[in-house]
């Protein structure tokens, strides 16, 4: 049996106590050596490293990632070097692919498929790129560049065809909002890049990386200006070049410069003809630009193209499930429910794990079927088994969401004797009690879920939602006692939600005190308050609903009536939705694209 080649993990770290352990856990079982170079930690980073028998070294930070990286690889003794950062994790299912590669290849290394998770960490919220993470420890290579360092040959010869793109995934969490805020990476990186530009002001690669920093800050205008400078001197054969064009187009899209975005994407597609991601993004631009037939053409073209080759793939599924989902949503927006249903069904046939699509289907069936029995019959056709508990959980939740509690009751009863998923079952029973007026039963079940503090396995956010429902139950039946639940709202749902619900408590109890923050968060406040109003209006407690509308007086936004119109529309009060949009125009002089669509949709529905 051939001997398995050995691997050294090489890392540079500083104050990574919150991230390091999970990284080391992901590699500990298949590497022979862990080399950690610390550039000045003051927390427990070194203690965690030593727990994993790492060889630790101190290195004074000199604003050069290459210097620190080269020092780390100089300490490695194994045949292969695996580069990792503390905010990265190797996907365990891919380890065998990595080991097979180093055992059989004649190449000198490989790039891994890096999933860069952004925002709050939603599983679908990421960007994608390939990054060098593996190379032979043969004395041939070193790093150059103070930041976004590049692997080069020590003899300065070009690296030709020595590295492959591997089907090995790496999850990167360094761009999550909470991590960026804690580590303030932009404050560290931008000055280094600006200093590099002083010596090489026309470097497209440095400008590209500087643009990435501005993009990570959400400064689309500054990112675009920097990307455009980079584009003026770009070599289209460089690996970062298609990323530069794509991200420039993303900035134009976010800045609502739709015509310029389409031009940029068309230019990019002339160069990178198999870049499905650009075609898919063009479809998204057309949707926001209200060029719906053009959007349909782009999404269908993306489906024809299929997934892009690895070097031109910036996110997954741009040639498969994403355009199918986009087409379903677009036809739904256009009230062409037959075509929407066709694409949603096609999407589920291609990936039956995307069960959230069934909620769209439930909404379409409610709009198009003549009876509750027909809705139930057509919905259950999407499930291969009606005795499989996860299927029943989804069916019941969809029926409750569509206010078909009579149909939901039958499937609730089928669920009860089946074991497992107890939190999901309890949560659905609580929602059923809530929407059928059994508030005492709902109160008991929601309280039990919160006390257990266990996450549901099928339905997300059971504890959070139970907390909000519990508050609404109190608000409907004993408004003063709702104050006792506010502490739980802050704990389980976050500070902003807590402040919104505190304002609701004050309004219902005639307390003239503002708890809401200033207007820079008005959009998020409206989202949270809309969730509350949706729960109340569906109970048909219209007196409470009317009283809660006074919360809008404390929200610093001219879009409050448009938000209210959307609530009316979502709950089938189409005439009220139309009248409320008109009120927004007459009283607040406010209308936006969504408001125009709402006005049209409300008229269309009734």
C-alpha cells in the first residue's frame, strides 16, 4: 500500500479565540503538523493552538502578509502545505478528494472552492471564488505582496500549468457582519493597499483588491470608481479579471444604474462567453429595471448555458436552480400563475430539498383553486408520502400560512402519533391554536417551546417565532401583561425587535413614550412591525390592529402607508391596499416602484 503524503497546515493569526478552534477541528484528523504564526495575540489564541499540539511561533507584525506567510511555511516539515485562516473551515465531505489528489497528482498544488459567507450568515448568502490553498513544500515557492499575497516561484520563472482547481470546498466566515465589526478588517487592509498603490498606481490587481474592500463596506460608489480604474488597465487573461467585471456590474446594479450594468455585462459576456453568472445577473438587472421580457430571455439563456466553468463561477446554481426560481417569482409578479407554477414545479423536480418553494406554490393554489379541497389535493401531490413526518410538517405549515386551518387540522392529527420532531409538532399545534382562537392552548405551547430552547429541525426559528406569538397573545388578552414578555423578546429576537415591540406595548397601553431608534433604521423597523401587524390582522382582531397603527407615528419614514398597503394586500384586502397607496400619494406625497406594482396588483386582484 502506497504511503500517504504528509501535510502541514500553516496559519498566521492574531486574536482569533472566537474562530480558531473550529478551524483546527476541521483539519486535525488528516494533517500531520499544525504551524501557527502569531502576530501579537492578547487573548487565548495560543492556548487554543497548543490544545491541538500546534507548533506556535511569534512574528512581529510589519504590515506584510507575505513576510508572515513566508515565515510560517519556513517552519513546515511535511511534503505538502495547506494554507488556512482562522475564519475558514474545510468541508469534511471533501477531505477524501484532497487526500486522493496529493497521493496521485504530478501537479504542484491546487485552488479550493471558497464560499465567502456575508451578512448575517444565511446559508444562501455568499460569494464564490477559487483560492490557492495547497502546494508542495519543495522550496520552489514563496509569497509576494503585502496584502492579498500571491504565490510565486523563488527563481521568478512563470508558474505554468502546475496548479489545478480542485473540487474541495472551504467555508469562509470572515465577511460576516459580526466578524467584520469585531476585527475591523477594512481599517487594517485599506491603508496597506493605498500604500501599495503609491508605488504602483496603475496596478489593476491592487485596485481590484481595494475595490473589494470598499464593496465589503457597502460603499458601492467608491468600489465602482476603483473597479473602473482597475478595468482601464486590465489583462483579461488574469484570474481576477472576470471577477472584476462581475463586481463592477454588481455595483452598477446596486446603484440602480441599470443601463450601464447591462452594457458592462454584455461586454463581459463577449470576453467570457461561458460565464453564466453574468447572464443570470443581467436577468436580475432587467427585473429591477422592469424589463420583464428581457429578464425572461436572460434567465432562459442562463438555463441553456448551464453552470459556468470553475474559473468563471462566482456563485452556485446560476445555470440551474437560481434562474428557475427567478422565473417562477417573475411570472408570479406578472400574475401568470400557470407559468409560475410550471417553473416552481420544475425547480422542485431538479432539487426537492428546496421546500421553501412549496410556500410559493401554496400561495398560487390559494389564488387559483376554486375550493379548499382542491388546494389540499393539488398541494399534497408534491409529496411522495403523507406518512413521512417531515412532509406532514411542511404541509401543515403551508395550510396554516394560507389560513386553511380546516384542512390543516386533518394533517395535524396524522402527525401526532409519529415520533421525533417534537418541537416542530408543538410549534404547529401552537400556531393552529393561535389562528383558531384557542389562545390559552397557544400560550401554553409557545411557553413550553421557549422554555426548552431547542431549535426546530424542519421549521426555522421556532423559539423566536414562539416568543413573538406569545407577546401577541398577551397583547390581545391582557395588554399590561405583555410587558412581562418584552424581556424574552429582547433576548430571543434581538434589540431592534425588542424596541419595536416595546413601542407596540406603549401604544396599546396608552403610554406616550418613544422606544424606537432614529430614522437610519426605519426600513428595518418597518420590516419588524409588518411582521407584528400580519400576525394581528390574521386573527381578525381589528380593534387591536387599528390601535397598533398608531405605532407608525413613531417611525421616521415617509413609506409607512406603503408598508401598510402591503399588509392589506398580503392578507387579501385588495381594495384597502389600493386606497392606502392612494393615501400615501395624497397625504405623504410618496410612491415608489413597489407602490406602483402594489396599486396595479390590487386592481388586478379585485
